[in-house]
C-alpha cells in the first residue's frame, strides 16, 4: 500500500550557520543555530504562493526568508525547542531549560536546577514539566506565574528518552525502558530497547506509547502492557518519530518513513532526505531539518488520498481516511463512504469473499435490487426493474479517472466463472445474511404503511382512494404507490428462494410464519416443485388464501392415508387446527371443509363448532343439504356434549332421524317375518335413549308413525312424554310384560316431580299401576281402544309400516320428511284419580295379585294407604299385607307422635308470647302538673286524657277526638289514632 500522503517542499535553503534546533510558531519557523542565535523565518512575500488560502497559524508551502535574528539567544548550542501555544511561551533546552515570552522572545525564567538537562517532556493539560539531568528526574509545575518544583527522583543511569505516560513517566535508561511512579519514585522495568539503537519514547494522542526496539516500534498502553498486534516496522532504527493522525512519521539518516496508525501499521510513503537530523510537528505540516536546510512535509488533501487509495484497491485505508474529513463535509463524506463500500463490495464479491462483500453492500445502503441483480437464480416480481451493476450515483462521488481502474469482465470464460460463483452455496448464504439484516427496517416500514392505510380507512379520510390503494395480497399484487411494501415483497421473496436453494426449509417455514410479503405466484411455484408443503400452507395462510390452503391440506391428508407419507404431519387434526381461527370470520368455509374431518374425527369436529360459536342451526342446515348421512351423527354428538346448545327444533329433527332409521330396520325385519320386540339394534338403543333424555321433540307427531303392533317401548316413552301415564304403564305390563319397567317408570316420574308437584299428585301414579294389576282385562281393553282411536284420527295413512321405506325416493331424507309433514295429534291425558270399580266385579282369576303385593311392599311410603286398602279385593288376607301395613302403621304412629310434640311446643310458645304481651301492657304513665297535651300544648290537669302506644305522647281526649281521623306526627314518630288508649 503506497500512495502520496505528504508532499515535500524546501522551505529554507543554505542557512549560513549550522542548524541545531527547529520549531514552528504560527506561520513562522524558529531556527536555533550553533552560534547561539535564533533566526526567525517567514514566508517570502515576493514569491507566488503554492498553498491554500492564507492562515496565519499554519506554515505556507512557499520559500521562507529571514525576517530577524535574535543574537545570543543561548550561550551554548540549542538542543531542542518547543512552543507552548496555550501559555504563550517558548521552551528552549540548552545548558539549562529556559522559558521565553512570545512573540518577543524575552527570557522570563531559567530553571537553574535544569542545568545539564538533556531531555524533557511537557504535559500541557496539567502544566507539568519533567526533565532529566545526569541520574536525576525532576518535576516542575507551572502555576501561571512561574515554575514550582514538585518532585525529584533518582534513576540508575543517564536518561536518554523521557515522556509522560498518564500519571507516570516512561524513561529510557541505558538500553532499557522503565516506568517511574511520579508520586513515590518507584521504578519498574518494561523491556530492553535493543543492542544498537538508543531508547526512544513517543507519546500517542490516545495516551498509548511507542517504544523503539531497534527498527521496531512497540505499542503499549498507559500501564505499559503490549497492545495486540501493536508493532510498527521501520526500515531502520529511527532518530525521531512524530505523530500526525492518521500517520506516524519516522526520521532516519537517509529517509522519512510514513506509516499508517491502523493495524497492521503498513508503510504509506517514503521520502528521501539526506543528512536530515531534526523532526518536529507543526499545526499543519511536518518540519524536517538538516544542517543547513529546512523541509516541510505538507499533507496531501484527504480527498485526493482517498481517490488514490480507492484506485489502488486499498479500500479499508480509504474508508479510514473518510472518517477524518471535516464535519462541514459530512454529506461528501457519506457519499464517498457509500461509493467506496460499493466498489469494495464488488471487489470482494469478485474474489470470493461473499460475506464480507455483503457487509459492505449493507454499509453502502444500496438498494436491495442492486444486490439481487448479482443473483440471476433469484426470481423477482415482474414489476421489479433490474439496475446496472454500477449506478451513476455511485460513480459520481469519485473522479472520472477512477472508472478505468475498476475490474471489468471481459471474455466469456470470466463471465461463466462469475455466474458460477454467484449461484454457489456460499454466495447464497452471504445473501441470506444480508437480506436478514436488511429486512427488519424494510418490513417495519411496510407494516407501518399498511397500518396507516387501515387508520385512514377507519376514520373515513380519503375513503375511496384508500380503498383503491389496499394491497390484495391474495393475488400477490403490490400497489404501485406502496414503495415500502413493494421493497418488502422483493426482499421476502428473494430471502425465501435463497433459504430453499441452500436447503433450509425450516428457516423458510419460520419466515412464512411471521409477518412477510412474499410474492405468492413465485413462491407457490417454488414450494410446490420442492414439495415444501408445510411452507406452502403458511404462504397461503399468511396471504388469507384459506380455500387453497384447505384444499392442499385435504389433498395431503388423503395422500397420507394412501401411502402413509406425511402421516404424522398432515392428519385430520391439522385441518381442525387450521379451521379454528376461521370459525369467527368465515363459518361457511369451515363447514365446507369440515365434512371430511367430521367423518374421521367427529368429536373433535363438534368441539370445533362449539369453540368457534358456529350456530347449530347453520351447521345442521349445511349437513342436511350436503352430507345428510352425517346430520344425525352431528346432532347426537352435539346433544351429548352440550344439550343447552341444541334448540327444540334440532332435538325434534334428531329424534325424527333416529326414528326413521328404526322404522326402516323394522320394515326390513317384518318383511322377513323376523321381527322380535325384544331385539335391540344400536340404532334402536340410540332412539330409546334419545326419547328418554330429550325433551324438545313433539311426541304426538312421532307417535302416529309407530306401527300399532310393534315398538311398544318407544310408544310407552312417548305416552309418558304426553302424560298418558296409564297407557304407558299398560304397555309395560301387558305388551312388554316387564313389570320392572313399569315400576321404574313410576319411580322416574315420582323423582322428577317431587320438587315441582305435591307428593300426593305424583304418588297417584303408583295407584294407577296398582289398578292396572288389579284390573288387567279392563286396562287392556282401554289401551286397545285408545290405540284404535289414535290410528283412526290420523290424517296420514299408516296402515303399512313398509310405506316409510318407500318415502326414500323423495328429495332429501324421505322418512324424515314424512314425519315432519305429519299432522299433530292431541291425546287427552287420562284421569288417574278416577275411582275404578272394585276388583271383585272383574273376577278374581284375572288379578295380578303377586305384583300387587310386591308393589305395596316396595313402595309403601309413596302410596296412599287408605286408598290402596279401599281398592284391594275384600278377600285379601291381612297376613299378605303385613309387608305393606307394618312400615305404614309405624310411620303413621311416628308422624302422630311428632305432631303431638310439635303441638305442645307451639302451645308453650303461645303462652310465652301472651306473657310478654301482658308485661308490655302493664307499664305505667305518670301524670304531673307539668304534663302537657302534645296537640294543643296545654296542661293535662284533671281532664280525661289519651295516651299513645309509645307511652310518651299525651293528649286531651277532646283534642284526640278532633284529630282521630288524622295521622299525628310527634317527636319523629308517625302514629295512628287506632293505637291510642283513653284514660279518665
């Protein structure tokens, strides 16, 4: 890395006396000569200026002429000089250290203790001077008026180099470097300076030090710890080194070397100057002096250096120099940095450093389309315009001469290799990192833009235009004026492709799971071709393409069932999970795609309908039209899970469906003469359970469709729902011949009515059953007559049960339609309290006496004993009634005793109340001379008076009589005249 950082210019030529020291003061040069004089040189006004506009505080790039000479400035030759600008002083080191006032150079103080000093170091911030003489190091402080001695310490040998290092002092003694504690004088060795070169200590503006070791400058911090990679290699051991950011300038006998202060501290420039022996830094230049001449090293403008470095491919150094541009050129600095980053990125990309190239593309802030143009394998939306490799804006920041220095592809072989690199795995991985870093801000802007449109739409501002601007992500279109979303679509689409091309489907799925603006058309084709179905589902979902997503899910589930592929990932549960969020937004779409899972996962599907608050009527209507075979299953599960969510109409429809299935089954068996009343198919069991548990259906409409000679248990349940208890019990006893069912029926009615009806009313049902047992012939005849009346009153012919099956030819479920179309039948409930003729009139041989005794013994506590004894046959033996009468009499006796005790307690309570009333009425009222009427305020005296129940309000009787029809309010009490007592 070599470029021109400084231009050399001879300022003073052929000085008549040997130069021992040199220093700059503003635009002047101070030259200390061997004869003890001080020569002051200034710019020669007779020669044209080659420097920028005049600044009185900087050296000029033109020959200098002698302005004046201060004779006998020092008695001996000057060793060095230093201008202390902040204090207006000139420090000179000769036989001692002296301070001179500027600009007249009059001596104001000479430090006598510094006689024989050879080196010094000045700390301008604290005003501290340290110097070394022989084996002593002294510290003085400038207090604004003079110099005061602070400390003095001894050292092992003569100090050859010295410099402040923070609060301590670094000294070069003999061939070693040491740190001297400025507080207590403690010495600590650092390392050796080498065998040939003397010690050299150079302070850096950052507080670090450069310690010379032969031809190497070692960088250490203030604690004298080595700085990592801190080594500057000179061509030979330097005589002196000065620092002018960003360079370190070293003087050797034959040349001046300029090194960068950036790692790895490379050589920047070499300037050959023979016999140079003095090196100092001025405000704007470096001054180098030989025995008779003085040279100025003037920095080349930063802009020119940046151009040189960029042209030579030294982009890092060029970027470092850009940061040194003055604040007033901030815009220029940003433009230059972006241009250099772009060129550096191309250079790195062409040389296979893809990740580093993307970092510089990121720093250059070029458009992502510009970067994506390097990747022909990445498909962009059709509306995207691909830019040229180098845009005019980037090239305008540098000189035109630089254009010819950039590497350009020339032949077809290079282009082929270049294309191969761009499509390689490494290039795509670098692109992924670039897009991920770039994506956050772009997606955030796109989201903010979308939110702004939503807000404008919500408040009604610019309604029509906002409508037209909305993004239709379903079809992958981006509004023309939506720059942020357009850029986000390009970014996400490219990122998804790069992830898939590098074999990262999980990362692609994660991208689609979050907020994204992927182009649907491009990504859909890519995902389908790669069989990335999970990612494709997320693509559809993020773009609200739920129908396409559900179709794909259904297809995947079917495929997994056939060949067990994706069996764990894509099952019916996946469809259910997908449908859950859609219940509130698109219930019809949920119903359409729930038919498949309703067959495979019925319980979970019903839970889906319930959790999604989809009305049951809507679900039932949809199933009735599109999947009638699932309608009954749905209603059954709904009823089992939550009966309150099923309306009366749906309950009736569910029972009708079950009944139609049972009737169909009955007709088939009847046709084969295989019907058995005690046969129970799963469908019939389901019907019986539904008839008993459901209360919302119409029993009369169902009853007329039952065959007269079969399905007696169903008929009994329906009679029970119609409160035709006698008919229901007759069926259980005489048709089904299962008295236990009759007893269970009575218990069920009794238990359900005990909290709603008087026990006597619900207990009459056991008497009805008792009468059926006592008069079986009469109840059988009554039942047959009721059935005949029911059949004859129906408008719909039910002569043949097989006609139910023939209804299937109609639209929909014909058996349901026939039931729904039937006219209601009204059956008057029987009067179970009607007195039946005594059983002796019916003949004793027909009485079911064992059942009568069993009923009386098992339900004696629910039967009216007196009425039961009244209807029993006269020839019934008491011995047989002991299981009934024993507990009944015992219970009656206990009830009588309990009633007697309660009566006695109430009588005692009544006496206590009467005694309390007497005590309350026995209270006396004292009438004195001062007692007055509360109505007229006159004294009571000996007249007839009345007293109110509160025993405090007294009135004349006459006054009371006048106001007896009024309400008297005294002392906050509202009293009525009826409560007043009269006394004479």
